[in-house]
């Protein structure tokens, strides 16, 4: 970035299938959860994404 400034992100989209949630897991890893919580505390909007149908995601 010109001038050495920091980039401020307003939003973050995370894929949950085999990315945020590993295969066979029903929970986010503690270190990843802490990072997500820090971003939310900074005002970053979090959007969870999946390629699954609504029926499969429920």
C-alpha cells in the first residue's frame, strides 16, 4: 500500500465446508475462533459461505 499504511477490511467471507470446519469436525479450531473474534471486535463483518443447498446446510 502506498505510504506504508495499513489496509482496513470491512468484511470477510469464510467458506465453512472443509475450510473453516475440517472434514468430520463440528467445531471451529480455537486459534481460528480467536482470530475471528478479534476481527469482529474490530468491526469487521463476517459472512459464512457454503456451496451446499439450504437443505443440506441445516
